[in-house]
């Protein structure tokens, strides 16, 4: 158990430092709120309309699909780095991976999830 003492000390130091800096910034930081500072910032433009505007579910579905199919590229990078060492087995495995993704893409396309209406 004595071997874990430095890790515990580092953890306690990190927690104390985190809470200490938050407390110090709260106590020392300037507090001069005014209307412009408290208003929401939207790309330098004054906000228009209600800030509680609801987005359609289609927006979230397309965003999730984008993330899912974008991560496919992240899995292809390590594969491409070791492609020669994997040989034919690696090529077949990546073919299966891409086939599964294409089946998923065909499914969401058929269901109409990619339609922006």
C-alpha cells in the first residue's frame, strides 16, 4: 500500500490546486457586470429571437450520423499505418468493416434519415 502513496499525494495535490484556483479567481477576480457583458454572444451579432429555440430531431440525427461515419476515418488511419504488416488478413478485415458501414449507410438512407426537410 505504501507504493501508492505518491499517487494519492499527487491526486490530493491536483484536487487542492483545482479548487484553490477556482476559489482564488472567485475572490480576486473583478466583478463588474453590465448589460453588454451579460448578454449572449453570437458571432458578434446581437441575438435575434428566443434563446430557447427548439431544434428539430432531424438535426440531432444527422449530427450523430456524421459523428458515427466520421469516426470510421479515425479507425482507418492506424490500419493504413500498419497495412503492409497486416497483409491480406488486414485487407479482408477492413473490407468487412467498410461493408458493415456501407450496410448501415444504406439502412439510414432507406429510412430517410439523411433527408433534410
